[in-house]
C-alpha cells in the first residue's frame, strides 16, 4: 500500500469518525473549498454548505455527540492517478450503539479526492443506498 493510498483511506475513515462526534472545523477541513456532496435528498456544495448540513443533522439528533451512532467504513478500493484519486467504499450506518446496535442504512461512497499543499482533500462524494 502506498503512502497516498493510506492517507486517502485515513481521510475517509476520519470523516466517518468526525461525523459521529468530532469537531466540525476538523470535519469540514477534510474537504476542498468547493467540495460537492451528493446523496438522495441532499446536494451540497462548498465547506459552508457542508458545515450547515452537519449542524442540521446534529441538531436533529441524527448524528453527533450523544446520538450513539457510528459510520462504519468497510470494503474500500483506492485508485491514485497523480494528484487525483478515487475511492469506492461500502459504508454502514449503525444506530442505538449504546443499547441495541442495529444497521439503519448502508451503501456506497464514491469519492473523488485531490492532492493539495495541505494533503489529500475530498472534492466530491456521491452517496448511494443499498
């Protein structure tokens, strides 16, 4: 595994961890300034929009501190092409992790990443269910 491959896998994993309860500044810093987030029912663009979406999900109790949720990244393939990279990863969204854990959703993250002067950043995430 190359250093780039490991860095990208760590970035995808860190996003999942921060979604479940980490610092939102650190979370949005993992994206490019013009990043796109596409999923059924939500299309976001730019860090401020991504932050607002995360704040909204936390306010609803869907994720974040005290929500007892976990985003789990499983089977992942990373392809690096110079300063661009692609990652496809299966994900599971677990709820009630402190009492009766169960999988509420699962699907695929299709990510496009770019190398920046501050390391790899997520430029686009397309989320599908199933």
